[in-house]
C-alpha cells in the first residue's frame, strides 16, 4: 500500500521556491526526496502539470540524467483543452479558423459601413477580437456582462466597439451550436473536472508546477488542484521577503497588477491563505539571498516605496548582494550587442553556461551576428520569424503582385530571389539575363515593365526570348482587382509561387518547400488552405494583409548544432532554466517591460469592471520574470542609452534598483558605482576587440593626373561647369568610364521635373498660334505629365506649380513678341575649337531672333537660375552656347551674332536672369574657355575633387569614389600620376 505523499491539511496545499532557484531542478529534487521511501511505482502515479513544453522537456531531461526510475506523468496545463475523456464536448476549432470567420464577418460589416474602420485593418481587428473572445471565455465573462458596463461618458466609441463585439455572441453559451475555441473548451473541461473532483477526488498526487495562475481557466484549475487531498501547487519565484503589510497593498488590480507578486497575492485571496502558509517545496537556498532581499525592496509597490527611507539605510550586505552583478549602460544598441557577445564568448571559453534573456529580437539578432565572428552559434529558443526566411520572403513577394501594377523593383526582387528558377538547372543563365535586364532596360526609366517591353528587349539576343516570355507569363498581368474566395486566392498564389520557383518547362515546386524554413512555410500555408472555406471573399489587398498576418505567426528553428553552453531565451525561460551567467538585456521602457498595446475595445476601468485582464498584466508578468532571472548566480544587466532616434528611458526596474542603491547608503552608492565600472570594462573590451588591428592612414584629397592621350577632347556645354567646379567627376565619367546607375525605383525628382517642363514649353512654343493661350499651355502640360509622370499626386503637384507661374510666363511671352520671334527649340550644337583641338556639344532649349537680326538664347530652369556672377565664373552654359552660335556651331542657323543670353526661372518665385552681350565679351568667353582646356592639356594639371563646389553640402555622384569624408574641402589636393 502506497503511503500518502502529503500530510492531511485543512488549508489548500501551496509550495514555492525563491527567485533565482533553478525551478525545474528543484521540482525534480523535491519529488525524488518525497518518494525516496516509496515503492518505485509510486512516482509513476503522480500527475505533474507544467505550463510550458520547454519546462516539460527540461524536467524529463533532469529525470533522464539521474538513475533509472519510473517517471511521473508530466503533462501540460494546456493539454486539458484536448482532453479526450470529455467526448461530449466538441473538439476545439483552430485559432486560425476562428480568426478567418471573424475576418469574413468584419469584411461584410465594412462593406455595409465603410466608415467603421479601414479595410487594411480587417485581419488585425479579427485577431484582436479573437483574443478578446479567448480572454472572455477564459475568464468566464459573457457578452451580456460586457454590454451591461456603464459607458455613459464614452458612448460614441463604445457604440462602435459593440458593433464589432456583437460578432462573438454566437460563440458563447451551451446552445450556441458553434464548436468551442481552445480557451472555451479548456474552461469547460476544467469546470467539469473540478466538479468531479469535488465528488470523487483522486487518491494519487496531482501537482501543478511553474504556473502563476494569471489566466482565469488556469487559475481555476490551480484552485481545484490545491484543494485535493493529495493536490499541491509549486509556485516559481515566490518572494518571501515581502512584509505582511506589503502583501496587503496588492489587493487592487488597478494599482498593483504590474507588481511581480500580484498574481500570488490574488491566488492567496482566492484560496484564503496568508504568505506564511506558503512553504518551500524543498530546502534549497537561492544563489544570493541578500540580492533577493535587495531586489524585493527595490520592487515594492508604489504606495509603500516610502519603506525605502526606513529599510534602505538599515539594509546590510549590499556589497555581497551586488558583487556578482554588472550594469552595462552602452552608448548604442550596437555597442550593447558587442559587449553582450564579448561576455558570452568569455563564458564559452571558460566552459560556463550563459544565457541571454531579452524580449528584444532585434538585439538578439545583433548579438548572434557578433558571435558569428568567433564561430559561436547560440541556442536560440525563439528561432527566426518565418517572414524573414527565404520561403517567407518569397511568398510575401509573390502575394505583393496581386491587385497591383508590376513595378521594376518588384520584378527584380522576385527574379533575384534565391528560390526563383531553382528547378530548371539554368539558374546561372537566369541570373545573367536578370542582370542584363536590369542594366539595359529597367534602369533606363521603365517604371512599369510589360510583356511587350520584355520581348522587345529580349529580341536583341537569341538566347533571351524564351526566358523573357516565361518571365512575362509568370509575373505580369496580376493587377486585376477581383474579389474572390480565400480558397481561390491561395490556390492561385501557391500555383504561381511553385511555378516561379521551379522555373520554365519544369514540373514541381523547385526548392520552395525544402529544408526547415520551407517545411514550416508549407505547414502554415497548408493550415491556411485547410481553413480557407471559413474565410469568405477577399480583394487582393485584403488577401495580402491576411496572408502577411498569418505568416507572421510562424517561427523557424534552423537545423544546426548550436553551442551547448550559450543560449538565447525569451523572458518566460527565466522560470524554467538555469545558467551560470545570466544576461538581462534590452532593459529600456517600451522593450522590457513592453508597453501595453492599445486596446481598441475597452479602457482599463471597463476591463476591471468586466473582470477581464488589465493591460498591466503583461508588465507584471515581465516583472516576475525579471525578478526570477536577476536572482541567478551571476547577472549582467544591459541597456542602450540611445537608440537610432533619441535617448532611451531606463526600464522601471533598473530605475528602481539604481535609485535605491544611490540613496540608501554610502555602501549602496559605492556598490552601484562598482556595477557600472564592471560594465564599462566590458564595453571597453568589446571596443578593443572591434578596433582595427592595422592602422590605415586616411586618404588625401585626390587630384589624379592621367596621360594626355586619355584626357577628353569633347564635352557638352553642361559639363564645363562640372569641369570647373568638380574636375574629378569629369575624370571619373570620361576617363574611367564610370557613371552612376540610374535609380531602379524611379522617383519624381528635380531632373525629371526639368525634363517634363522642357517638353511642355517646347510643345507650347511650337504649337501656339497668335496670342499665348493659358488653356493651351495647361492642356499640353496635363498631356505631357500623363505620359511622363506615373504618379497621380506628383502630376497634380507639378501642374499646380506650373499653374502658379503660368500668368507670369505668358506675360513674358507677350512682351517678347514685341521685339523678337521664336527661331528654334531644342536645337543641337557642335563646334570644334582648332586652337585647342577640342569639340563642344550641346542643346539650346530655345533660340529667338530679335528684330535687329541678332540671336537671344534661353534656358529653362525649374529652380532658381544662376546669377550673373555665377554665370561669369562657373556656369558657362549659355555663354558658351553664344560662342558656338557666333562660330556657326548651330548647323541649322549658321554663324549669327548673339546679343543676349537669359535663364527663364519657373520656380516658386519666377524670374528672368538675362545678360546682354557685346562682341568683345563673347570673344573673352571663348578665350577663357580655350585657356581652361589648355590647362587640362598640361600633364601637371590634375582633376581635383570638389575644386569649387557651390555649397559645402553638395553631394557629388563620385564623392564616394574620391573617399570624401576622409578629407575635407580645406585640404590641399594631392596630385598623383595615374594610368599607363
């Protein structure tokens, strides 16, 4: 006969372990201790419920590490929702199905009432509504209780909220006819189990370990277990150092739910227990009892922080509490990640187990990258988000094709993806064609490629047409906005993704579903396809939003062998794991603790009145995880003082701890300084590791001197200003043959606006008859913009800008007709200067003939035109065109006298900048030009970078090549012989 494990008790049986204790190890050790005098089969009769699969695995591992013995039945609390003995309760539906049903209902609602919410929020609203419903079912709150809330001060918002919340009515109640959700079935099973146990309690031990009872259904189960004759609860991270009166302060959720011990105070009230009724599960001392007392004091609830003034100065052992604590306050997230990686590397070299605990996934990725330099791959419990893996990105990019016109960036994104055309064996040719397509077509100003564009380009070489036809068939023609069922969307999406991955003339799906990320992606889309019949009809944009949201729920653990001693955990793992060194990172408010998300349905008071969970619940759980983790043997606390945008705010727990230490005593102040000193040492070590081992002297201001045979003998008039201001750019363009790539994603920039304006004015001047007509000008502008600017907002803006200056321009035109007539527009020029063996080329925007037979040369500017002084010294374009005209370089006009050059500025403040010219002035310009060219026909003359830039913030196309930044404009140029 097996003896009872627990002595009879009139009170519910609750045990606990202090913060910092390796909780799973303590649970296992306590079980072994209690059953050491029992027969072997007694331990196998124990039902042990734990709250996470990770704790379940850890407890099994700990039992496996010991001698051979029968194991208890280790189950998850969440498994109760799948209890097969409750056969009369329908199986729970998948969370995805419920969200799809709600998304379909919200879609129909928004079709009828579009002003309720934007369509892009359909799945987010469905997800939020499903979470609210799960919470209501878990806490036992009915929709009637929600509707009964007093909302007299916020009726407008509440009426909209109730419109959505009414969608969940049909999922409540025994007569709803709907299959229950997992949370609803969990509560139904627990309620039935608790009732059955009341009438016929089990004789074997039933233990719940590791849960805080923060959710209603779990709390209900824990209450039922604690009251069993052989039932027990084992609480992790219970704080025995809180005074009795402090526990009494944790009775109001509105003011105390963010405290780490609030959940235990709430559980004790439900079980009618006092703190001294909670006994240790096993007598194991935490690594630092003194530190636990210090942290407990620092975390006191806000109403009793005045206890610091009494208990702080009287606290003994501050140095002992903090001697194994380090505080790293890094200047940036990168410095923080480097310091953490350095500490983890040191632990790996010393053979110690080390764990990084943080909810900041961006920080963990930075740390992982920093560890890679030493070949250390940490065991990351979370893995990588599925949307960031290759299959996840590929599927997202394919979904982005639907309902939208194909753009050049979208086309190249898919063509360059590593999963595209992986099944045909012609991946090399595919990448070659993609490169040529980008350079020869897409970067030449083709924002929306079509199959006709691709075929026209492909006709230039014999090996391209078949590939171009396949690309056009795969990626073009998906811009039709058609509402169809979710099943049809998924079928079309997956068929296109598999065909694109397989390649032309190849069956199958290529490498899309291979390896761990591909298998996880296939699992997610298969689940979505399985539940698609419950989703209703979607537009392409709605489908994209839905697919992205579903994909975001997937995580991938790569099939690699990580370092056995270096781990990265989420905050929950602090309860279930142990390590020699624990690094608590990302300790800034908004990161740890994470700020509560905005609730679109109810405010705090409404939630409290409805007996739902408050937003501070997550903060309180994070605080409990922090208190548990900071009790480890050695702890490093880290935060970044600044992020990419501004200074950060320290985590409230760091603030409390540092404020307490700084004000409690001289010993506390010194202890805090020592923690920061140790942190500074890690930062300095990380900085030293990252410092370059070879000192590279900074580059000097370049002034290359290529051979005369390689120097240009022809330039356009627009490049002469560049030769004067930034000769290095001419060297890079004309001698090295380097030109900046055109932007793949064409934007409505200043050069394009200039091109559009020139085209508008050229057409207007050529087509006008008689009086200048404002309506004709604006109509021409609208036509040109329609063809040249594929951005509706940009077209409207540029048309409005032209409209503002149209009257001024037309008035100028009317005045010009009194003394001149238009002679030519966009006329080509070319003139050879034999004295220096050099040719000038270019185009004149407009040439008029004055009544005296002389020429007037104009240039249009969309911004401010150069002043007369700027033209005299730098911007020689119009003056050189005058020289060309007088020497007959405008072939259609012959040699003509030029009496004036002028810029017509059509910017926000229109203006005309004209320079009357005399014959000797034109001769002087020609001589200055020849002097300039002769200077560069001297081998001693270098092409200096940024010789005379207009503004210091001038950003040249070739500044990076010249390594500008390693030198500045004040430095003298360094001539250097280059070339053969």
